[in-house]
C-alpha cells in the first residue's frame, strides 16, 4: 500500500526544489475558491482553509522580477498562510524553493545523506507541475506536507508517505456506534485504496480500521467533535462529526417528544424540514464585542445534515458610523452597499469550512450569514445565533 521513490540523477535538481515556484507569464485568470491544508512533520500546521485566488503576483524576496502568478497553488498558499512561507529564489530555475511554511523549516543541505522538502498534492494526487504553474479551479484542494529525498545507497529515507482521507457521517447520536471509512492515496499513482490498520481518534474514542478501511466509534460528548486519522508512513487527515443526544436540538435534531416536554411521535420517513441542514459559526460568537487586538480574521463553522453537504456559502456585512458595506468574495474586500445588502460566496462543500480574510476586521457591527444545502435539496433557514451571527469590533 505504501511506496518509496528513487529518482534518476538528471532529475535531482527538480526534486531538491520540489516546492519550486516556476515563474510564469502573468495574465488575467478567473478567481478560484479552493481549500488549502498544511500538514507538518508532527502536527497539522493549517487546517483546511478556504481562499479565493486573485491575480496579485506573489513576490517573496522583495524583487518584483521574482514573481509568481496569484492564481496558482503558490497564490493560494500565500493567502491561506497570510504570507507566512518562504524560500530562496534560484535564477537558473526562475523560481523559489519552498523551504518554510508557518514556521516549519525544511531547508535543503547539500551533502546531507537525506533531506526533507515540501511537496504539494492537488485533489489527492501528486501535482505534475510546480506550484507556480497551472491555474487552480474552484473546488480543488491543495495539500502541502514533508517528504524525504536521498541519493545514498541504501536509501536512508523513510517510505514516501501517502495522504489519508476519512469519511464519516456529518451527524451521530451520543452513545451509539457509527462507522468511518479511511482511504490511503498511493504516492505513485494517486489511486485510492482502503487504509488498514489506521488509527482514528477523537471525542474520547479510538479505533483501528479493518482490512476494508472501516472503523466503528462511539462518542459520548455532544456538539462538534473532531476525528483525526493517522497511520505509519502516512499523512494525517481529519474531519468533524456533530453529536447529539436524542432530541436535544444539537446538530439539527428535532426538539420533540419528552425532550421538548410534549408527547413523542414516531417518524416513519426521513424528516426533510428546516432542521435537515443546520449551520453554525465556530470562530465568532453571537453578540460578542471584540477588541481591535482580538478582531476576527478566520471565519469558520460547521454544517450538520442528514445527507451529504452539497455547498456552503457565507455573506459578511459591516455597518460603521451610518455607512454600510459588504464583503466581496471575488475581490476580497469590502464594498459600499445599501444597508442590508450583500451577496453570498462559496466557501466549499464539506461539513466544516473556514475562510481566511485578508486582514483582521476593522471596527464596526458585523452580520455573518451562512447558507448551506445538501444533496437532497434541503437548505438552511435563517436563524439568529446559528446561521446568522451578529458581533462587534471596537
């Protein structure tokens, strides 16, 4: 299931700079809303974060001649990390080597028996181009993680890691078992296969996958619970499950029957009312007043549904001293608008979402609305404190 790689010497320069940012001719590109994740050697550096690419060139050393198109994986990394990555520009290769991401440095040392470098995968497959080549398309996912390279014989590097994927129900009931499925993506081809022997842990529970990649867990706590999957020679992954206890109102569970103080009634068919899709903000709190120092920048939340999530969009509006504006997901800035006006923009199609704003929010009153749909056609309803969060920055 796992594989290691050996590379001919004529390819060594490219591998030594596997995160190479090759300069490309700048041109207007359509913005793309993508998800970026960074897994470090020992822990997750950046949870899945949704950004929308721009045409702003990426320059890491202050020299405008060393620029990279913003509509590529390099531009997405720049946005997702707020520019917290870097590397040296190599004139002969017309690009940067990605050496540091969010403080974790993987600098190449000539003469060392083994070196770790940053690689990036696109949609669970090794990318065939540098991070400055090829424009991203909306809905794609970008994953960065360390990998080892060596020319020594025997090869001292560990096996090349395979990224893991995990599928779990969006909603589960406390005290009742549910099944998750873990997949391994082979380094050589990107083809998925069951991940046997992987460990899934979270919410106080732990289980090991069988030969088919399945594991059964039972969670006791309620609310949003994160599950993380790990395995030898693999890149970790995570997902979120919303847990409710009967009809307690968590995760969209109906507050009927004894929990609501009234008679219970059996359900003979899947309920498709307003509770079928429930979204909640996780990074901002209803009615909270944030100081300028603690002003939010990351907008994240969760979506609970009885089916698969089809899409998630958000809308962010601001009012300050009688003037109103709304955030534009394409230009990534606030634009003047009539009070109450604004437009939704996509932040993905997964049970958990996050969106990194270009800068911390300025003073004002803010309204964050979340709109989600599932594959059965259900959608969220507007509700203060869940799909609508009002907060302030002063």
